[in-house]
């Protein structure tokens, strides 16, 4: 898939970030920043390490801590697809279902054909794989999501899935992407976000409110004073795993973290991200804050990806512990209120 991207992208240093990821380079991103150049140099140094690791995967029992440490430093983009497959154990799931399973799901009847078709033209339109109806990625994206709606009819399809599946297809072939997608939704606990009741999303936003009060109290007070609820900006982050919400170089680094840390990565990343941006956000009013978080943040002028990931690593243990505690408390509260959590998550 990456070869197809590189074949149509410019080879000039000025277009390095966009050639690497397959996006058409807009005029205001026509030159590589110093931070991007440094990130590229670090990635080049990591490539032999990951190549050796993946090449000897079957012969070693790699420690989870070692894999996590390397993933948080950033997986080289040329090896990202293979690494995500290995780290999610997607090949094991594929083998467990037996040969021909994916093709059988493609031939199954989906109730989501129309909804998926409506969302396809709006997904990563500036990427070479998805830029129009004749682009190679659009049919693969349609197939993957239709197959998932057959595989998991209880959830079917939710709009947030589209961008997540598209990112996987940027890094690996269609069927491999499907099984990684299944691992992310089920094993990394994304499924409750997409159920009709939205209970998983509501629970996550409640936990996030508690985390903000603990880790970023000044920012929490400012958001409250400006009458901004977390659902006004963070719901999208949960549902799409930050796609379209950060610079793409940060999005794929988040995916690296998500495959090793699971759902906790969302809480850790939000606290790390907002922590870096607190001083700027506190200078803004309500409309400015929402515009910044909805559109301006994606351009990345105020975001150093390496600093973000270092902050992520530093905060991860404490945020994870608090998130689990607040989640347990909230679930106990819902049970006391008589909420059937099993039924609500269907």
C-alpha cells in the first residue's frame, strides 16, 4: 500500500511528510519543519531495530514492556502495518476463523450499505487512496466496513469507524486491515462507544471530566467558565481515535500507543494533549476554544509530536490508575441506579 502512495507523491524534501503518508501537500505545508526533520531522523534510526524485531518475532518471546517502550517511541512508517498486525495478534484471530471467512462475510447481507456509502466520499479526500470513487482505497474501505457489519451485526456500522478503518488501509492490505480492525473494536474495547445507547461514550466522558479535575484543574475551571462540556470536543476524539483532530504524524503515533495500551490510551492522550495546550486554551473564549479544538489543532502549529508522546509516557501510569478507579466508581453508581449495563452495551 505504501508503494502505491509513494508512486504518486512528490519525492522532494519539501513534501516529505505528505509523501510519506500519502496526502496531497497543501501550500501552507509546503516545507518540512525542523521538528518534522528531527522526527524523520529518529525514525530512520529506529527502523533497523524494528526490522530485526519483526524478523525474529516467531523465535522470541518479547517482553510486553519492551514492545510498549519501543512503540511509544514511534514505529517506523514503513513497518507500521506489520507491527500493528503483530501487536494486535490479528493473524491468530484470522486463523481461528479459518480460510475463506472474510470472503464469506463480504458475500453476507448487511443492513448498513446505504450509511457506509454516504460516508465514503467524505473520508480522507486529500489522500491518494481515497480521493475519489475510482481510488483504490474506497472499494477496500467499503468492503472492510460491510464485512464488519456482517461480522458484528449488533453494532453494525458507526460513522467514527470509517476513518479508523481508512488509516489501517493506508498501512496494510484489505483483509489484514479487517482483522486488525476487529481486534481494535473488540479487544481494545471500542465496541461500547458504537452501540445505539452510546453508554460507552457517556461513561468515557464522565471519566474524562473526573480526570480533568484531577490532572488539569485550571483548564477544567476555564472550560466550565466558558460553558464548554467535554462532549463538545472530546466525543469526536473517542469515536474516531483522533483522526481529523491532530496532525497526521500525531494520529499515527497515537495509533502506535493504542495498539499497546488499549482504551486507556484515549484518556492518557487527552490529558497529555490538553496539558500541552492549557496555556493557549486559557487565553481563548468559548467559540475560539471550540474552533481551535475542532479545526485549528489539526494543522499542528502549536503541537510538537515528540513532546506530546514524552508527556504521554510520563503520565500513563497515573492517568491509567485514576481512569480505572473512576470507571469502576461510575459503573457501581449506574448499577445502584438500576441500569442494565449488559443490555445497554448492545
